[in-house]
């Protein structure tokens, strides 16, 4: 029986002719990939003259109303400003005489707070008087009434 013996060194020499060039090719491919990716990153963050000229170009102004009309939209009406009385909701009155009393008032949809006669309810409006089921608000305690609020009728 014949046994073919090959030495380990002869196998290594034969395969090294293929392994070393393949390994070198992989290393250089990784170097090239790294160089290209870093080059692209640096070029994306640089302010080159070509990017500056693109930023300097003026975009034409677009009339939003004309565009909406061309797409069939109806003209939008401006929302009316809320009236002064709609900002306040009277929820309770405690009368206590000509210069005394208190009222429970909700301002601008916020939770109601108690106010005494002479206290500022909102900017420029003071609680002037609290009588029965109504109150008056104005710029000063003894000035003209700017607004009169009444409790809603009982059900």
C-alpha cells in the first residue's frame, strides 16, 4: 500500500501563493472604502462655493390665497375678535352693600376665582360693584361702567 505523503510545509507554500494576495486585496479594499467614506463626510460638512451659490438663489414668493383659489378653496373669512362680555362668565354674586361684596368670575375660560369689590379682574377692568344678581366692571372703582354681567336665570 502506497501512501502519498505531503508535507505540511508544501501545503502552506502552495496555499500562501493564494492567501497572501487575497489578504492584501482585502486590506487595500478596506483602506479605499474608509478613505472614500471619510472624504464624503468631510465634503458634506464643508461650505464649498457651489453650496453657497445654491443658498443665495431666491425662491419666488407664492401667494397662498391664489394657490388656494386655484385648487377650489373658498376664501377664508378672518375670525372676529371675541367681545368683551364673552371673556367673562359670572358664576356667583355675594352682595354686601354699596362698596362691599364679592363675585365668582371665570375669565377667558379658566376656572372661576373669587374677586372682591375693588379687585382687578383682568387688565384694565376692576370689579366696581356687586348687587343682587349682577356686577359691574370698569377701569376705576368710581369710574364709568365698561361691562355689566348678570347671573343666568334659574331653571
